[in-house]
C-alpha cells in the first residue's frame, strides 16, 4: 500500500511539472563537455607537473581520484557523499616546472552540489579559473523527439574560444605540454645530466645519515623500542631533528617513555596508533604535544585490542571474507579504522537480514580479501586482488560490485602471488649488478610496475652501473633528485 501511494504521488508531481513547463527539458553536461570545462583546472593540478614536489603531487593524485568518483556518481544519478578536497595549483601561464614550493597555491574545494553544472562551476570559481565555456553550454535541451534523429559521430575535438586566453588547449596540446614538462629524455640522458648533483648531495648528507643511525640505535636501546622509523615526505634532516627532540624528551620525562617499550615508533604526518600497533608521532608537532599523546597512549591501546573482534564481526556478516589491510597505503589511525568497521558491519548486517546475498555466491568468501577504507573514495579492485570499499558504501552497491568482480579478483590474487617472488628476485639482481646502496619504491608502485622497472634496469645494468654505483634509488612515476641525494 505504501509503495502504491508513493508511485501515485510521484506521477502527480511529474504531471504537475510537465503542465507548468511542457516545452522545458533540462540538459545535463555531457562527459566531453565536463572534460572540456575542467581542462584548465586539470592542467593546473596535473600530478605529472609536480615532479619536484612529491607531497603535493600525492595530494593532487588522491584528490583527483575522489573528484573523479564524485563526478561519476553524479553522472550515474547517484547521490555522492560531500567531500572536502585540497589541491595545489601551478602558477598560471607557466609551461616549465615551478622551482620553489612557495609558488604553489593551495586550494580547498568543497564538493556538496547535487548538480553537475554547479559542481563544475564551483570548482572553476574556487580556483579563479574562467567559467565561460560552462556558461556557454545551453541549459535547455532540444525536444525529446530529436534524440531519435541523432547520427553517430566520431570523437569531437574541443577547443576554447580566444576569450579563455592561456587555456586555448586541445588534448594533443595538453599532452605535448605535459611531455615537455616531464622531459622526453631517456633515463641514460637524464642520469648523465643529474647523477653528479645526486652524488654531491648524497655525500653532503652522509654525516647526517650517520648521526641518524647512531641516534636510532641509542634511542631504541634506551627506550626499549623495536625500531624508530621515518615515513614522511620531508628530508632526512627533519628526521634527525625529530630524533634529537625525542632524545631530549626522554631525558626530561623518562617516566612517560616506558609506553614505547617493545613497540615500533614512526615519525610521520599524523599522531596516533596505527592499525598495525605502531606509535606514530607527527614530525611537524612540538615535543610537548608528543608527550601529551604518550601520557594517554593507553586509550589508543584499548581501541587496538578491540580491532580483531570488529574485523571478525564484519567477516561473519560477509560470508567469512578475510578482512585485510591494504598492501600499499599510508598508515591509518586505529580509532578511525574502528569507526569504519562498525559502520560497514551495520550496513551489511541490515542487508543480510533483509534478503541475504545472491544465490550465485559461493558458500564462503574466505578466498577473497576486503579492505575497509574511509568515507570518501570509490569502490575499487586493487592490483593485488583486494576489494577496496568505503565504509559509507550502500549494501546493494557493495554486493553488486563484489558479484561483478569475483572472477577478476581471483585472477589478480593468483597473479600477485607469482609476481611478488619475481619482484624480490629482480630487486636483488639490480642491487648486485648496479652496485647501488638501496633500491626502494613508492607506495604507488605495484609489484607489476616494479617488475617492469627492475627488468629494464637489469637489462641495461652494464650502461647504468657507471652512473648509479654507490647511489640510493627510489622507483616512482617521475624523475627527480631529492635534497638528500
């Protein structure tokens, strides 16, 4: 009865609207028009243009992923959850990389519109970019009958009018500009130009590294910590400063340092206890803030003890699926993770109680892994075969996504299990053949990408060794010489 009443009311609203404006048909922006309208924005925040600024590049990459998901949800007539994004903009009109971090402009964008046109205009306006193109798009569509007379056309090449000034770019022009910024040089050419600078910086920082190693050993022994690490985008000089601050803190407040015994301590970009139980201290905070946190560490530990129970509860409501941690991601605080687990468990419990899961599902999902993430993010299948789902995901979307990707997930899991051993073997071969000190990789580099890179390095080891011998190398998506070499 209730559903019939809602249907009648819905028809009445539609009839009322059509009677008020029988010839009015609202026109949504097409995917091509959205891409064209946001082109100046994309060119200002494109991650490939921030090679010298890894932290800002990572921020833009993450924010663009969330923005893409938000726009996709609007296009599919879904209601995305509001989000606050941060971007770094390059100075307008500069084709070459910015050399100073101070020239980058941070911008906060709030996504809360349920309308694509308003969303696009809000983004451009917030970044002080022209909205001329969006304003020029008609808001009224042609009569419905006209859609039956459409003819197939090839991809259209959009361009801006001259009123857009420096944003008069086609796709090819943007690609050319990005390539120009990234540089078209081969690895050998780039190394020949930069290896001397890298080695000079490496040697200059060697005393700092030695002092860091000394402080790590001394503090680990004094505090009884398993390890003291560094997981921050800042250079190693900042790491030394953090260790010195911790040393002073341990001398002045030794009674509060006992909580670090038997634990791993990491200086990073946040303060808290991670899902793995690591103690994280924000490298940008003063040591008295660290002390206040350490005094109340027991509260965080209580939440950490409960995590296995929350993970087990979520596993039970989803056919014994394994609750896993993402293999390549920043540290997540335990309190946030507990909240995410609670929320998704409640959602799936309601789904299970209403109608259960599809009959096509196996009796158990224990061959699969589920990673629970924060609210703002799309549903994904990771390169390692993990289901990555935001805790705010509605149950019907989650069930549909898992159903559609089970086969692909098993393929990726099998592939990853093989590739991780190949990666380890190639990694060691590169260390030996190139005679380099360390060979690390960014979190964004999957085993498949690392295998491709290591294979190429190993095949050219004869030519590369003279440049890379005695250096420290990190595999990522851009070329750069860091301040520590």
